């Protein structure tokens, strides 16, 4: 099952995978939809974009793993930083691949997961980072899983009410998360929070 909010991306992945023997390709446009149809589709492998509007890929991974502890999920990301691999793995993903690798590697990764093996993108490796980005990443690591999800949604411009509805939390709980997030990140408002997200590559400038 392909999970990505961009139809053109899903089309490209379908094109790469549909000729592989024994594969039936299903597509959905969000993590929410993936969680909703997971039991019905019972996919052998889920290919999940990490950064999507709404629930987001990491929360989608966690919720699918809560439904099926044996789920085989391959996370797609624009980032090749080890800390993002760690977040995906902690959520329950069996594989991690970046969107910058050769198309053949996606096929290779899917087959690895079909065989029950872990797969790590060939271009994931430690590399020199901008000092400001390193500092931002260190602060982001201090966030809990739930705080990271709320942080990302705040950075996307979603309101407390919208976040509470999407994550099935009370507005008061989301407001408390927001206060803790800002304290941990050392930011005073959502504008500064959004700038941090952009520096860290979690949002497009």
C-alpha cells in the first residue's frame, strides 16, 4: 500500500512497482486513510511518506503497528539524517529510504521488507551539519513522540482546535503540549517555532 499526499508521487511509485511479480498496488493519500483501510487491505508492505499534512507518517506508523505488531512499513523521507531514521525505527518502521535514491532502490527495499528484512537507504550516513541545525536537532530530540507530532502540526499552521480533532486530544491537552514544546525548544511563539522547523528541514521555506 502506497501512502503519500502527492498523487504524482504515488503514480511514480506505482509505475516502478506494478510490474513486480505478485504485487498488487493499493494507494491512499493520507496516514489517516492508511490507518482506516489497513485491516481491510491487509497489505504485505506499507510504503509511508514521513511528512504529510494531518496525522503525519510517524503517527501513522505507530497506529498501524498498534493494530498489527507484525506490519512491515517502509518510511519515505526527504531527509538522510540518522536522527530521522531513529524516529522512524522507534515508531516501528522496518525500513527507511530517501526520495533521492535511484528508483531501483525502492524496488529493492520493498522486496527486503517482503522477506522480513530491515532496509536502510544507501545514502543515510552521518555528515557535517550547520551548527545552528545541529543545535535545533538536539532540542528536537528532547521532544516526546506526541510533542513532536504537535510541533510539526503547529509549524504547518494548524490551530489547537484542529490538532485536538486530528489527534483525538482535548484542546487543553494540546495547549499544554504547545507550552511544553515551546519551553523545550526555547521559542517564544509559533513564528519562531516555524522557523526552527524550516531550518531543520521539516518544512519547506
